[in-house]
């Protein structure tokens, strides 16, 4: 069975310090992995995606994530947090081999707060 | 990038009335659209898959007669909450993959619609 676990429901960092949002997945097949960001009362915006190319993926707004198969992880990082990064972040896994995107699995989300 | 537009962004209605939410793909065609429901501080829950020209596929536990979905064209899907009750109050979000790229798993999301039933 496929699943995705976001290890922290809430992360708080100071502005200018590094951000680490953790995500572990379970998939029988090589998955496609995504990070989406959701600002309050808004839809989701794609930050970055991993689709079996380079294991280190760079996304928008300075975010990046590294796919580690041995650890079944896809943690999201950013070297220096900005106030505008405060939002909800979702790790999403899409098992390959499925033709329907309805098999996409959303993590429970991590709320990122930025302290001035 | 591909844009998905949802309307209305906020709607307040009286109990017992019906509410229609539209989801449009503005610059691409979408044979499939997904409707989600999101409770406060929770993740997205897939309600149904909307298929252009055919019946929607509902997830287990979602009432078909309560949440009517119509996908009339390659750019428009609608969700109608019929006889709404306060427990239907929620944030509803639609998404769509690019046509012929459903296999990538990448989705484009609407801005969401907050429904409040009094």
C-alpha cells in the first residue's frame, strides 16, 4: 500500500534561518513525488516535483528537495526562510504505473510559521 | 503555467438551498478534474473524479445525490451541493491535470471555494 507521512504538523523557524519539512513515503513502485504550498484560503501551488530524473530537485522560491530511496524520504528545504514562506505545505506521492491521478496521496500537511 | 479558476471563492447560503461551484481550466483542456474537500487544518480529501462527457466517479462515502458533478466541456466542471446543511460547510478545491499528461501526476489547483451554510 502507498502512503505518505509528514512527520511534523507544525514547524516554526526564525526569518533568515534554514527550513526543513520532512516527508517519508511508502510505495510499492518508484513513485513521483511532489511538494505543494497552500496559503490561507487559497488553492495549492506546485513547489517542485521528482519524477525519477535527478534526485536533488530545485523548485520555486528557493525551495529544493532531495529524493533518498534508501531512506524513503523526500524532505523539503530552504536555506533562508522569508516571512512570505508562512503557509501550509503538502507532500504528495503518486505511485507510478497508475494511469489515473486519483491515486495521488496527500500528506497531512505541515504548517510553517516564520518568526520575525 | 496552466491556470485553473474556481468560482465563487466564497459563498454563504441558507440551509436547504443548493449551491453550484464552477471549476474552469483557462488555458488548457482537461478531460479529468478532481474535486476535494478540506476541513480546517486538515489535508485534502478526494470526493470525486469528474470525467468530460461521462459520469463522475465518486469516492467511497461520498453521496452522489448530495454532490452533483457535471463535466460538460473540456474546460468546465461544476459541483452542486444540493440541499446544503451546516455540516456541508467546508473548503472545496478542484484540480486538473493537463490533458494527455495525466500519467505525470502533476495537478493544477483552483483557488478553492469556501462554503458556509447557515
